[in-house]
């Protein structure tokens, strides 16, 4: 999971494609993809230490 | 009066009923007041809900919820004593914590239901508390080196306590089919602990976790980074705590930039999703499922 998160941080454009279902993340279950998409979609609001 | 207020009121009444030493009683009542301000009494509310869910007679939900919340409050106080987060003098907090721990179990023993149910419930409480102590020791012993170690530790430390709250409600109501409840309760506990550990990073000054070199998920993530960062320097003893502390904003910024917070939040969310899946499988009224889901999200 750590490697996937590092990849997504470096390639944020992939998140939208994940949401649309146009790309998939090999090795992750449907439940795990759902969690990744949810967290990254809400991230600008949640990860607000520096706001 | 809200459910939370009812539980807190019942907790105080139990203290009034069983504690005779005036100074200790006063401290315990104050501790409950403080707990009310800082907590949403989730453990008590989960016990309440599970008793209510499976009970066919008797209305002991609030009393059982208060008993569970007293035990959990004891755990919080022990945690603070061990972490040295809050207390300068530990004698009184130690007595308060022991008092709450025993009082919660005494309250369960006093519920006017069959002895058989209470015996099973009290045995389950003991089993969960032992699990939690094992988890606490893994935590303070800094034995966590990997994500798997961390998840095993929090399952014992926190998953066991949420399981205790949910299962005790069910057992006292007479439901012994607890496997599914244990599963989702454990998932809820793991997710909650991950979120708590994230809060400890956001509230660096209020918690001693970083000084104690506890490895939460974001820290494990930073230690696995290919780039040099302050977390690696601190955990490798290249810099001491004082040097780390003066650079805390930079350290947290590094976490944010590398995605350490995303990582912890994703793992937490995975456990929440797993809990939701298990709850959905329960053969109970949709209203209860809905309340339960609301409590964990």
C-alpha cells in the first residue's frame, strides 16, 4: 500500500481515472480501491495541518 | 437529556453508590466530568446500542453503558499515566483508575439479570482487558517495526476494547452469537486508533508519542522513504528530541508532502469499509445498522 500511495502522490492525475474506472490498481481489492479513492477525494479538506 | 448525558449521569450515580472514601469519590466524579468534555462516550454508546439491539426484556442499557464507559475511562487514565501525558503526581490518578476499573466490573455484576449472563460477560471483559494490556505493552515497548506489527498491536490494544463494549451489550442481552460482532468491533477499534495516532501528530505538544518514539503508520511510512527526512534522522538517533521538536513544522510538512497522512487515512478507511461490510451482513433491523454505521463514520 505504501508504494501505491507514493505513486498516487507523484501522479495525482491517476486519482480521477481511478474514480472514473478508466484505470485500475493491480494488487488492490475493490474495497481497498474504494478506500483510496475516498481518502484522496476528500484529501484537500482533511489533510489540513498547513491551512 | 442526550444518550451521552444519561450515561455520564449513570456513571456518577454508580460512583456515588459504591465509593465511600470522600476524597477518592470527589476525584472520580471530577474525572467523569473531564471525560464528558473530551469524549463522545463511544464505548458506552456501543454497549448501549448492542444491549438494546438484542434485549427482549428489561431496560438496563444505560447502566450497562455506564459500566463499560467506567472501564474504558480507567484504561484512558492508565494510558495517560504510562505515557506521562498529563499527571505530575501519579498516586491519585492510579487510585482513580483502579477504582474505575473495579467499579465498572462491580456494576456489571450488579445488573439485575441472570448470573449466567453476567459470568459470561465478566469473563469476556477480563479477556478483552488482558488483550488490551498486551497491546499496550507492545506499544510502549516500541516493538513495532512494520505495518503488520502496528496493526497487530492496535488490534490488541484498541480492537479488543471496542469488541468488549459491543459484545458485553450483546452477551448481557442474552445473545451469544458474537463472532460477527467481534469482527466488526475489532475493525472499528483499529480504525479509531489509527485516527487517534494521526491526531497525536497534529497535537504534538499535547501527546508524548513522538518523544516516546512510538511508530504510528505515518512514521513507518516516512522511515521507509527513499528520501532522507527528519523522521529517519530522529528514529536513527542522528538527532535528539529537542532538535526534532524545534523542526516539528518541517517534519510534519515532509509527512504531508510524501503522502504519509494519506497512507494512514487509507488504511483507516479500509478498516471502516471492512466494518461496514460486516455490519451489513447482520440479521438485524436496518435502523440499528444505520445507527451503528453513523457512529463509526
